[in-house]
């Protein structure tokens, strides 16, 4: 018998299979936001929420390192999609998916939190509320990163610019571009 975690795991695997290999940015000319698969996956995740902590643990345990980074990418892309379409409900999907990843480097997690937070701000949503709720699904060490290392910072130290990203536009024109360090 198929469990709810099997369903979420299968859904995520279909998403990962649709992604190009070696994603290097959250968006480029060949990989525009959103893909058809991202729309389907985000809708199904939103429809299935809330998930149990046990189910999230099962799914988390099945993900490869590469898949956790793909899920991080999906999380940010869905947050951008939410801001561009003024669909704040998608921020919950974005934040939940980010909490599933436990093997992503903590610095990469901070970048994702920053970009999701910027999308929330663009929508007029308090990022702290979204991230605190989602942090309940995180592993204890990831929860500490979300609550202390990110939300515990002064707001000016949470922004994308601090994390090496330039922000341009708002709403449907919102984009993030990784700054090249010289």
C-alpha cells in the first residue's frame, strides 16, 4: 500500500527528473520560472498540506545530496513565482520544501532563506511568520539555523545583497542575480 510519504517522494522525484543537470542559477533563459512540472508539484504539495513530521522525515531520508540541492532550488523558484504572481500561499510550499532539505550546506540554506524572505517582503508578508511555521518541519540543527542564524540577525543582514545577490524589479518583474565577486 502506498503511503502519503511515498506520494510526496514520488512527486519530488518527478520534479527532479524534469530539472536540467547542474542547475547553476535560480533562473536563466533556458530554465524560466515556473516550469509546468513546478506548477503541478507546488499545487499538489499545497493541496496536501499540512504534512506530518513523520512523513517529512521519511521523505527527507530518501533524498540524495543532489536532490536536496534541487529541492532548495525549487523552494526559491516557487517563492519567486509566488512574488511574481502575487500568490502568497505558495510561500508556505516554498518554505516547507526548504525545511525538508537537511544536507544542504548551511551557507546555501541562508542564501535560500534570504531570497524567500525577500519574496515574502515583496508580497507584503512577514517572512518571520512563514519561516517560523515551516521551521517546525526542520531537523533540530536546521531549525536552529533558521531561527537563530537567520531570523536572529538584524533585518539588514538578512537581505539578498548580504548573501551576494542583486535584486531587480518587484512583483512580476522580480529577479535575483548572483553577484560576481572580484
